[in-house]
C-alpha cells in the first residue's frame, strides 16, 4: 500500500503501519524526573503563591507558546507575525518541556502523516489501552521500517535561534528556574518548573488520547486511519486545543473553536495580536481549501452550510 505525502513528510515507498515501539531514554528520564519531583516536592513546597506561579506560567507556555506559537504559527502557518514575536512565542512553546522547535514539528507531522493514511501504527492512532498508550506516548516512539522523508522548510531550518533552541531545549528551563528560585525560593522553582512540565506533558497526552478515540464530531474525513473528535468540556483549560475534530477538518485554521459556544482562548489571543497589528494573513475555515473527503457530520442550528460561516 503506497502512502501519500503531507507537506514536510515526503513519501518514499513509506509504510505507516510496520514498525517497532522503542523506548526513548532521554525522553523517558526527563518526564519521569519531572513527574517524581512534582508528586513528591509539590505537596512539600505548597503555597498559594507557588500555585499562582504554576497557573500563570502554564498559561503562558501552553497557550501563548505551544498552542499559538508552536502549533498554529510555526507548524501550520495559520497566521503571520513579525519574526521577533514568532521567536518569542516559539521560545515559550519550548519552555513547555516537550521538545525543541524541530522536534515538535517532526512529532506533529509524523503523526499527522500517519493518521492521514488508510491505516497506521497503533501508537499514532492511540488505539491501545489507557496505560499502554500513556507509556508509549510519553516514554517511547515508533521506529517505522519504511518512514517518510522529513523535510523542514528552509526558512525554519536555517533559523539560528531555532537551531539553538533545538540543541538546548531541556537546558532552557535553567534560566527560568534560576529566576523563579531567586524570586520565590524552592516552592516557586518546584511549581514553576517540575509541576508545570509534568502537568503540561501529561495533559497533552490526555487530550491526544481521548481526542482520537471518541467524542463530539462535527466533521469527518473519508478514507483516513484516524478521525479527530472534540472534547468541549476541556476547551477552557486546553486553550482551544481540545477541539481536535475541528482541527482535523481544518488543520490550517487559526481558530480551533469554530462552532458556536466553543471557547478558544488561543484564537482570542491571535485576535488581540491582529488588533495590535502584530498578526496578519489569518487563515480561517471559510478561506481554506477543504480537505479531500471532508464531510459534515452534525449541522449546527446556527448554520446549515457545509463550512462554518461568520467566523471572521
């Protein structure tokens, strides 16, 4: 079965199914260390000021950094921003503690490529049981027998700042950690680094696990291995990323919460940037060429169209 190419993943007689799940020592030790420090040190260093630091730093890194900077801007180019702002947002995304810029692009694109095929490996589809999937996603990777060729666009590949972040993404926690320790001591350090990272990485997996298995589905795509589903109850805490069914339907859209009542804080931040003249060329569902095989599953009472309207 021949695979299809998707953007940066170029088909080379690739196979999205055959491969082995391999343990990734650095990735595993990183998340395990952060989780152990958070579980043990979190209660011992609890203070309300530390909790506030955790909430604010998580919002900054997950919403502004990961969702807007890494996902919508760097990976999907769903809007344009000045280079200094793009660098700042991607830096905040790196502080999530998941990977560097190129690692995030690869992790996203290999999964997206696999899910767009007619079948894919169980890891990419989140098909295994809850705890097996948790171990696979956070401690392992798939070594495909015949992987696609990964080609990053020249602009990003030659960016010295991104190359620096990629080489030092774990170490980027050190300056922030020193700042937090100097301002609030051990509680701020533990809650602003270990608790934040462990919660962010575990939460990222949880959204991916459930958003690829079941939930609200306003749209479906024919002839693909994996469908995306919306998790409306988690729209606020995920800053819009839980509307994953919408994202599968319109992957280049800057707005993920495209239906009435779907709260997408990442989108509101982009709107703020646009109002300040810092975001342009914003892509929305009604401006995007529909995916092949895209079908409406449920029609909102506010619109009977094949595409969401009035989303400007």
